[in-house]
C-alpha cells in the first residue's frame, strides 16, 4: 500500500500544476482494499473499487462540481477490477467477451476516454503496476512478519497443522484453513470506512 500511496502523493504536484485529471490504477482485480486505503491515505478525490460499481456520469458530475468550486485538478484511485454499473449487469461470459474485444489496455484507459468526452478536460493515466508489490518493508511490517513467523513456528513445533496465522484485536491468532481457504475478504459497501470516506467528500462513483 505504501508504494500506491506514494504514487498518488507524487501525482498531486503534477495534477495541480497542470490542472489535469489523473487516474492512478491500483492493484485490486477482485477486491478493493488496496485502492480504498491507498486512495484515502493519498488524498484521492474519487475511489473506484470492484465492490461498488460506478456510474461514469456520477464521476463526471463530481469532477465538474470540483472545478466549479475552484479545484483545478481531480485524482482518481481506480482498482484494476473496477466495473461500471452497466457492465456489472452482464453475465461472466458477456463481460469476458466485452473485455477481450475492448480497445483499451485496462479499465482506467476506458474511464479516461469517457471522462475526456464527457467533461472536455485532459485526463492522464498512471499505472504503477507491479512496483506496488516491491519496496522496503516499514518497521511495522517487519515486526508484524516476525510475530507471524514466530507463531507459525510454534504451531509446527506443537504439530498443529491445518491452520494459518492471522492478526485479530492486536494479537496473533491461529485460524483453521477451512475457514479461510478459497474465500475473498470483500469490501462491504456499507462498511464504516466507506461511510467515513464519503463524509470526507470522497466519491465512489455510485
């Protein structure tokens, strides 16, 4: 998340000086935790995640509203798996066909093209890609990984298999694999973090 946040941070200067709309495409094919948190931390004005299908007209309205208030730029944090309300109604087969035939490299470029047409503003796309998976871990990450490793080693010594180690209420806990394997932890559109983001003026395009 650090690199995605840094990317949004660094885009602010160029976006402000050039008066442009910038889309930063962030990893998140099926779930939107990374773009949600990086978007909030980096000060994105609009965040699009897979769990909340967007309306391109609502996004255009938000951008125009910001410009009418004197904001010369707008930054969007867009998950690579963001989907429009229209596409969300398609079957998996229909959606796969549409994506295969799309002239755009990714959803961000499609959104950029549509926003340019609807708003008349200059829209640029930045894709940090797999750099988001690299970088030096922060001190918190290092301590966290050490704690997880220690607990995992303890389970092995006790011959307790079939578990993963996780973090709950600031404590390292063991969780049965059957409870988590093959399951995705989706962002709940009604989660408090979504409501708090909206209170801060962030749009989710819905």
